[in-house]
C-alpha cells in the first residue's frame, strides 16, 4: 500500500491511496502521527488537481509476497468496494467517495464528528458499520441522508452488537395542472426512518413506531426484514413493539419461508441476513404455524434444499407431533 498524505493540525490528512485491492483499511497512524482526516475527493476519479508537494508513505512487504503481488493502482471510482476507517479519523472531506459506484461497505467509528457535503454522491452503499467507543452518537444520520437505497446498519456498542434496517425510498415530482403546482410524491418509508435521530443519536422507540408506515409503503421483503432484524437484534426493543413485529411475522411466515428458500437456492442474502439463519431463528422462536411450515417444507423440497427440508421437518416433529390413534374396544 502506498499512501499520499499531508500534515495538518494535530495529525495527518489522507490524500490518495494506491494498493492491489478494493478493500481499503486506512492505518491509524503513519510514522507515529495519527491519521485524523480523509481529504476531499480522496477516493474519487473527479479530483481536479493532484497535490504536488505531498508526502508519500509506502508500507513494507516481504520480498516473497512482493513477487506474487498484483501491481498497485490508485484506489478510486469503481475500484473501491469497502472502506474501513480507524478510530483516529475525525472528519471526512467533501465528495470523498464521489463516484465510487461499487462501494458496498463503510466501516467507521463514533469518532467521526464532521462529514462534508456529497461524501457518498454516486455511491450505492448496502452496509454501514459503526463502532461506538464513547456514548451513542455517530455519523450514521449523515450517511443515510445521502443514500436513498436500502441499508443495513451494524452498530457495535460496548459489548453489544445490533443490526437495524433502513428501507429504500424515492421521490417523484408530479405536475398538478389544475392547481399549477408541482407536487412531490414519496414512495417507500425510508425517508421517515432516516429521521429517527435526535442530536446524532438513533431513537429506537421512534424507529419502531414507524412499522405501520412500512407495512403501507414498502415491499413485502422489506417489511418482514425490518421486523425480523429487530427481533433478531432486540437492542432497546420495547415489549409492545416486539409484539407488533412478532404478530406480523407469524401472520406472514409462508411468504417469509418462500423468500428464504428462493434466496438460499440463489446463494444470496436477504435484507434480514443469511436466509438459512433466518429460518432457524423462526423455528427457535416458534413463529411457524403448521400450515406455513408444511408449505415451506414443500418449497424447500421442490428447490432441492434437502438440508433445510430436514431442519424444517425436525421443527414440525417437535412443534406439531402427530397424535397417536387410540383403539377402544
């Protein structure tokens, strides 16, 4: 890895990075000085001018590894797939990831207190991970404001990890000719979910109260994924909200089972996580009724998923055992 940087007050600012992988792990320090800032346009192809008098740091590699290593290239644009920032980074400059269309994962900490404008313009993030070291405030709201697509956030508090789903949304301008105005129509509940913050802290209670809106606006998979994600990771989940989520899941287990089986067959995750783990969770919590379980077993058998079929049949044997017939003379 080769890093271009410059000294600023209290630390270093990263300007560019070259390496042979799109998974970028920014170091905590360079030559004993902490890295505290990501400069504007650091990972963008659209930087107007490169710094001429910046310092360059080259990480050491073994000679054996060096012979087989791929040539390093500038990490920007479509090359960037994941970014992992250390706890020393406090700010990210304007348009730092502008045009990184393949960036799927952003991993940072609650030490990030300043984010510039348009940081994720042209990105389609799918996952955000935040490590909390001091309280419950973070840059999550600023990230979500720039991304309208569905995002699963992994939040690691001291000793506790939780996940929470923010659905997709989009707006459409519709002309109201008689009134001579243009109205904005919103689709999906993601916009409202992105407002569940107070002073940069996620309000879980407000988030859970929006579930009825999700039921009205979102796709079936997005709705049950919101519910299942909260049930699997019940951080600050109140009893009333838990009951609402469970009632929905129990009433839609046939659809959930079918979606999970399709996802397993296609070897992809659903928004709520690994589909096989989701099915195992539903079995442990006894969300299946007999009819939904029977149909899910049929879906699994038709899809050739023998392992899942066996798991579901074990659940049917435990939860819905056949009554032995009695013969009375």
